[in-house]
C-alpha cells in the first residue's frame, strides 16, 4: 500500500484516518467521505470508491478503494473495517484513450457483454441506424439483428464468451426507418465484455463496386487521424504509419517502415511493444528520442494487438499522441507558481516595511498627543488635541485592518497560541468601548455564566480583536438602547480539559436586511451602500473576524431583524487549565503599606534608547524623563553606535528597535547577550508580522 504512493511503510507510521484523508485529491475527498458514511449508516452493503492519491513524487495516481465494516460497537457504530487499495491509473488512462478513440472514430464502436446487452456505443450509430445513443445503450443488441442472422450471431457470441476473437463476422441490423444495414464486425473479448468495431458494408454486399470506396474511407481515417497511428508485425517491425506519426517523430515514412522497434535504445518503449506482442496493452509516457531524426518529443502511447479466432497474433497497433505542448504548459505553470511565491514574499516584505514606516509617525502623533494633554492647555487646545489623537487612533485602526487583511491574502497570517486569562481578555475588550458607549449614551452590558475556566489555551490578541471588532461594530450601528456581550459555557470535558464556550454580541441598532447579511462578510463592504458614507470604517472588520474564527475552527453566525438589531455569535472549543489560588498581597504590619520606589532609587541609572526614528526617540526620552528626571538617557540611531555605547557606558536597561541601519536589533541584542546575560532589553517595533527566530535573544 505504501509503495503504491512512493513511500515505505515505516515512513507513513503512525498511520491514521487523517493521514489517509490528507493524501486524497481535494476534489475527491468529499465523495469518499460520503460513500464511507453511506456504508457506516447501512445504506450500502460495502464501501467502494475511485479517487486520486498524491504520490510522493508529486503526481496523482488513481486508486480503487474497497472496504467493509466487520465489527460494530454495542451502539451500532463502526468498530473495525477491512479494505483494499488497487492502483488503477493505467486503467483510467486506457479509459481516457478509449473515450477519445470513441469520439474520433468514423466506424461503429461498441462495448457489449456476453449476455447480449449494449453497454456503450459511439455517435456513428446514430448516423447509420437513426437511433440515438440512449435508445441503443442498455438494450439487447439481438433486438436489432435480422431474424435470419440471430443464430449466426449467437454462435459468434459463444466464441466471444470462450474468450476467442471474432473477426470478419457479418450480420444485418435494423435501422429506425425499418431498413437493414450490413455490418462487418471485429470483436475482442475481455472477461464478460466484448470490445467491437463494425463497419457498414451494406453497399459492398449489394454492390462490389463500393469496396474500393470503403477501403479508401478506412485508409483516410488511418491517415488523417489527429493522433499518430502505426501497425507492426509479430517481430515488432513497423508495417505502416500515418502522416501524423511521421510528423510527431520528425522523420520520413521511408525511414520508419521496416524499422524494428525491439532494437530501439529506449527500453521503456521496447517493454511497451513486448506487452502488445504478448497479448496485453503496453503504455509509454516519456520524452522520446527517435533514432531516425534528431528531434526530441514528449509522447503518450498505447500499444495493443489483434488476434484471429485461434488466438494467433495478426497485427500490432500503436497510437502516439504528442504531449510536448502539455509538458511545456506544465513547466510554465511551475514557473508561474514560483514567480507567484516570489511575489508573495515581496508583498510580505513590503507589508513589513510599510507597517514600520506608517505606524512609526502615527505612534509619534498619538504619543505626543498624550504628552501634550498632560501640559497646561485651555479648553480649545484640549479639544483640538483630543481630535488629533482620535483621528490618529482611527487611522491606526484602519491601517491595522488593511495590513491584517493583506497578510491574510498573502497567506502569512498565523495564530499565536498561549496560556490566556479569559476573563482579562474579555474585560480588556469591553473597557476599550466604555468611552464610546458613554459618548453615544447607550448601555454596554455583559451577561452569561461565570463558572468558566479562568485560563485557556488560545491566541489572546486575536480573541480580543474578534470581540473588539464585533463590539465596536455593534456600538457603531446602535444609536439608542444597548449593546450586550454574552459569554457562557456550553459543555465541558474534565478528562480532556476541553470546554466549549458561546460568545454573542447583541445590539438594538439599525439591523441588517436579509439580502445584505452575506455581503457584509465580504472585504470592504458594510452592507447597504446607503450606510457606507454614514458610518466610518474600512469594511474589513467582519471579513477579518470571519477569517480569524475559521482559523480557530469556528464560524460566525449572524441573526438580524432590520430596524430592530442584530446578534453576532460564535463558539470556541478550547483547552483549559485548572485555576490556581490567586496570590494574596501580604502587607508589612510594621509599615502598613508596600514600600514605594523613590526618585533616589534611579540616581545614576542609565537608559540606552536605540531607535533610528528621531520622533520616537524624542517621545521615549520625554516619557522616561517625565517619570523621573534623575535618569541618564543615552541615544543611539543605529546598531553599531548602540553596541559602542553599551561597551563604553554599560547602561542599566535598553530600549531596542528591531529595524535599524547598519546592524539590526536582533544582531545587536545577540552580541550584547554574549557580554551580559542579565541586562533588561525591551524590544520596540512597528513591524507587521512577528519575527521568526531560532532563539529568543530578548
């Protein structure tokens, strides 16, 4: 089983149902799962499915999968299942060749069984007899045979049932207009199936003068077939070739006829010819280098043979199809994929750079607005400063949404799971909306169960982002009434430490029209276009929320009544941790209070700020000096200067930017750590994505 897809058994262990599913072609997986479920629910006596599996070398092979449940639990659920895999790739390819041959051939082609039923016929039947393909298939072919020819037809079927090829057999078939046509048959059995080609020889039977025309027609089919066709004798010597074969090989008819294929240096082609000479079908799919020319061409070939009634070899037939263009397209697709991946990497680099370049000045605006607020201002100045700060925060939120969405599009967005205080995360999201709800004079409520675990394993930043997106949306579209966050535990598995939690944000806002519910989940869409200008925002919040929830294994559900309000809800299945007793603050009875740091504690302390942006540098220095004027602040605008200052001044703490000229923050930190393992180094960055490092230098 393992070798079938290019692996050893040991490489696949431990083998699970998920491993099997991952190897199935995405377009075939659901079909397999449906058929398995039908068998599990006793709708079918056994499971059987054909699908493609990913081979280790990168291509797909066709598999015939069969299985059956042999044991069930007391509740009737499947317990044990046996099954088999069979590689049917060649069969599938042969089927495709057969289908192509059926559609292109000018003769009557059919597949029947030895019980006398048509299974498949080509369109030529419609032209000659007047019946549609549907009227012929699944019907007894003896229904159409002339009564005087039934006995001889039954004898021919008997031979075919004994696996004997029947050639040159002639009988009459009734046309839809009541007339009869003579068919000359060439039939080959395969188990209980009969593969046959018939030629309408009515005119030849009635008038021998039509024989030459009929042979010429057959010759034209051979000569002008869109694929290369050739035949060969029992020794593998080419007897005849059509023009397309000559063109594919890039040679001449004179050079090809009489060539013994068994002496060719291409061993794969020799093996395919040998298969045909031994009564089997041979296949060839490779780059072929003809000995009669300097041309190199990718071809797909099928080799077979025709035998007489005694089973003796009559003639071998080969079909070659030029697939060079297909191979060229495959290489072009690979190149396009590599270019797309390179473009994605460039896009990610651009995002990281833009994140730093855009967020840095915005952070400066916000930071200095905060500092300005702490200085003496009159009412007008305070109002203007608040407007500046709110505008900067709004712009920062828009940029964050756009950068998040761009990272999602680029496939660079990953969740960062860690132990998380669930209550603190929820409270943090609510607290950020308090000011806005007070400003709009609406209530912000929280309800639900308080018996939830305190600590869970999730991405706290993204969970808060989801809650904040939904809450801020609700507040934005609610002018009166309330916005409520509902959080409650649905169920819990103490053995596995798993809990399922329900989150819902309800509002009494404007609501959503039914035909707009799906549209608001699309990027840059706020639903009804009328609302777009009324309510600020990028229209990305819900699209990002939807993607985040999908990455967490959940989905966003929306219920809304236009004009009355909406409810946005989702569920998360989370691992939780047993809560530890909260730490109790021990108060010194002699002092009565905890001892506080005094300004004297920082006398002589040195802080090194490493930052290439002068605004950020000034802001950090201002904040530090505002807290304590006794600090000595050292400035470095690049990595090399920072390293020199550290060696010379030995500061007590360092604020380290990541993106620096000459030497980045990672490298500077690594070198400092070689000299000092204890000094606190605080990373400051405006990058769009978390860095991927082999170690944690900070």
